[in-house]
């Protein structure tokens, strides 16, 4: 299955079903999940990077456990919209996941999501150690929530299944 654009991704989704958000960092993959109605994203875990097969197995176990229907993978573009090494790595990660399982997958612009989450955690007076433990999953939830909000703002999919 291809890496969808937002309209095609939305059209490929069933009416309900959770989405899994992934923020693939160099050391940790932040994982978040939405509720089945796709209103709220919640942080789940930070998966410590090991070998890809082990990471994918853990991600797909979470996907299956939550009965999720699709993945939203953070795509860290540069501030000017260009794709640097991190964005290229995220695309490769997404393609490798799709090679293991055929399901809808959307690359979602996640510029500054980790910085925004860290700022919120600092404002909440969270300790440095707790921020380090929770920032990856929280960044994945922040990114996934942005995707959910955008999907809701664009209205319901068209009756012919061709999303708006």
C-alpha cells in the first residue's frame, strides 16, 4: 500500500477505528493511539530502538492490541518544508513497515512537535527525568492529535468514498 496523501488516507479508513501515531526518533519511537472515534490521541509508550524487526514487532503488537486500522508516522520536515536526513529516515521507516503489513499509512508533518511538548512539560514543572521518559510518546500524541483535528476540520468523507 502506498504512503497516502491526506485525502486518500482518509478515504481508505473505515468509519471507525483507532489510529496509531509514531514519532520515529533516532533512539526511541514515540507511540500514541487515538480512540476508535478518532477524537483524542493519547501517549502510549516510547519504544527503545533496537533492530527494525523487533521495533516493528512491538509496534504491530500495540496496533493489534488496540484494534487500530492505520498508522500515522511523523515526517520531520525542515522549517522551509524541505526533506532532510530525518525526514528521509522517517520515509524509509514507513516503507519498511508497509513491507511487513499492508495497511493505510500517512506521513504527517511533525515540525516542532517535540519542542512544543517539551515546552508544555517544562511549564507543568515536570522533572527532567520524567520529561526524558515521557517526551517521545507525548510528541507522538501531539502529532497524532494534529492529524485527527485536521481530519475533523475537513468534514466527513464524501458519499462516493473519495474524501474531501
